[in-house]
């Protein structure tokens, strides 16, 4: 044996191939079926095209954009105020790809039934590869209904908001090919209680307003304008504050610092002070909360989409790894207990996809169908609560499938795990969603009617779904402790809605496994506790077909 041969310490084998250069749409049967079921099949080519990008170039860019965090540049070398955020080129390329493919504006640029469903699919694909950029993309998408409360402002801004050629320059909005929109609602003293906001809006002689105050969370400071809540003479009002004032000067929005966050590293979140910032009123004075809620309804949908995307990618990563990694003489996927875990993850991921796309269809149809509008009001809060709650536990379980490799940054799972808690906090935490559900049920009787109709349409299709519906009705009957029990009630709503959608979808293996485990008590408190007679392998293979 030569000296060189003596010092060969090991050869690398039994390592799975990287899960990359995979079309994330083609390999996601549950998403493809949900898009078709909810009226978006006409957009399948756009989804397929972006699925290839999301599973390839975007995945690589996501690593770079998160490794190189944004940096705050308050002044130039001469001492002039900049209030700019500097990003790595990878982030700008992510934004350019997303906007070119309509992640921020597909629904507005394609005025036909199902456009919000297709756009939801695009956003779901995007979130699997790079989550931080979803913040400005989401807010730009969601700002459109709020801006329409002020037609002259909408006429000026919407052509640029729906533009698809990304323009990262700090420049007057009128000179740009496309603009992004952010949001500033939260203040130090109030959090979700925005009615306690103290930022003032002082009307000026020429019709605009001067903003004086602060925002504790200002997302995102690199946008071209922000929707902001402030106290005007007539009460809480919504305003649009641009980064560059009409005279070409930098608007008086002073960045204090960037937030040092658990995750979401590629995105910049900030604290700001308004020092007489120029702003336009959006909607009537005193109607700010109602106006901004038109934006919040869509950002909450995107919280569902974001968490669903995280769960989908974590599940796919886990299944891929376990197919190609061997232990104790056989592939991990062939180990009975691991097969139970993977099938359970696949089931949870598909149920999240089904509910998210169903809510997207309700949002899509809301302007033409009062029943769908009522369902959207209720189910968005239900889904936002439950899906966002399930994401951290699922991503952690997927990490465990990879073992130590799932705790190392190169594997993507640590980033997915850091991102997972965000959507349950952003746009109203879990308690806020539950209270919104109770508010919708009490103020709008039609929401209870459409929920019943959605569930009773599949009555008799599965005995455990029938039991779940009955349990939900009983839970709602006792009005004396509704708020105290609202988390349990909203959880039951989410599970019965997911079950009803899956039953209607027609795959008996999926719907039966879900009804038995989530509604029938044949499940423990952790993933991987499906009943022994559950057809596990079909659930796994449905979630991710074996790669060539």
C-alpha cells in the first residue's frame, strides 16, 4: 500500500443529492390539483415556469441573500442624510425574478376568475426558496384595494405598483418602471391595538398632510411608499407616504435602526420617526382602520401562503433525504417509523395547501359573490391562525428527519425553521385571529351560514367528519365562554374545513387519513403517530414523486 493510500481516511457515500434544480410545481401534485380545483388551471404554464425558477436559480439566490444581510446607510460620506438600506445583488435578483413573474401583481394584471388563485400558487412557490423578499412583494400586492379608496391616488400609483420591471433606485416614483409598497401601523405603546397610535397627521393648505410621530415596526424601509395610520383631526386615518417627496427631496421619514430579527434575514424591518413627512390621505378621515383592513385581509392570506410554502418545502426536503439516505441496512424511507413521520408531514402539508387555495378562491370571488366574501372574511382568520401555528412544529420535525444535517445552515432547514414563527406573529398574532373569528360570527350572521354550507355540503361522506362538524356546532352553542375557548373553536373550524375540502377533492386515501387522524382521535400529539393501518407509502409518494 502506497503512502498516499495509507492516508485516505474515508470516502464520501450515503449522502443524498442536493434537493435543487427541481421544478417545485411539477413535483407538487397537491398544489397542482388545488390550483385546478379552485379555478386557476388556466395559469398552470405561469406556475410551471416559475416552479422551475423557484427550485433552481431562486433557491441558490436565497442562500446568498440571507448570508449577506441588508445594511443601513443613514448618511453619505459628506454627511447628507440617506436613510437607505443596502442589499446584496442576490436580493435584487430575487426581487427582479419575482416581479417579472407577477408574484406581486399577477392577480391585478390578469382580470379573470381565478387570478388570485394563480397568484397564490406563485407566492407559495416563491416562499419555498426565499422568504424575506415576500414581505415587500406581499405588501405591494395587498396595497391595491386600500389605495382604491382614493381614486386619484390609485390612478397615479397603480400602473407602477403593477409594473413587472423591478427598479431598486431611490428616485421619484413617477420616474420608475415599477414601485413597491410597504406598511407602517405598529407603534411602541400599542402593538396590535392600533387605535392607541399617537402619530399625528396635520392637514396642509395644499391638501396634503404632514406626519409627526413614529412607527416601531416599519416594513419595509426600501419600499417606494408606505401605507401608514395616523391621527388626523377626524380620527384615525390611512395615508400614503412616499420615500421621495413630490419636490424630489427625500421625504422626512428617518430610519432609527434595523430590527435584529430571529429570521427573515434577507429582509429589512425598521423603526422610523416622522419629522413632518409628506403624505396623501387614503379614504376618509376617521376611517383609517377600515381602509387598511382591505390591505390586511390580503396580507393575512399571504401569511397562510408563506407558512404553507415553508411546510411544503420542509416536507419535500425530508422525503428526498430519507429516500436517499440509508441506515441499519435500508433506506430511511423504508423504516416503518420514519415512514409514519413522513406520511404525517405530507398529510399536514397537503391539508394546508388545500385550505390556503380554497381561501384564495374565496378572496378571488369576493367582489362578485357575497357568500364567498363572507367565507373569505371568516376563513382567512381561521387559516391564518391554524396553518401558521402548525408550521414551526412541522419544520422542526422535518429537521429531525435529516438528523444533524438538518441543523446545519447548508441544508436550508435552519432558515425554514427561523422563518416558521414569523407568519403567526405578523399581521396579528393567534389571539387576534381568534377574536376576529368571533367578531365575524357575531357581527355578520352570513359568515356562520356560509361556514355551515361549506361543511354540510359533504355531510355523510365520512363519519368522522360528521362527528367533527357536530362537535364544532356544539362548541359554538355555549356563548358564555366563547372568547375563553376561542382557540379550541378556531382549531376545530380549521380541521373541519380542511377535512371538508379534502373529502370534496376526491382522494379517499388522503381524506380518510386526515379525518381519522385529525378528527377521529386516531393520532397522538406529535407527528408520526398515524394509525398502523394508514396507507403511508401512497401519502409519501403523492407528496413527492421519486426523482430520476
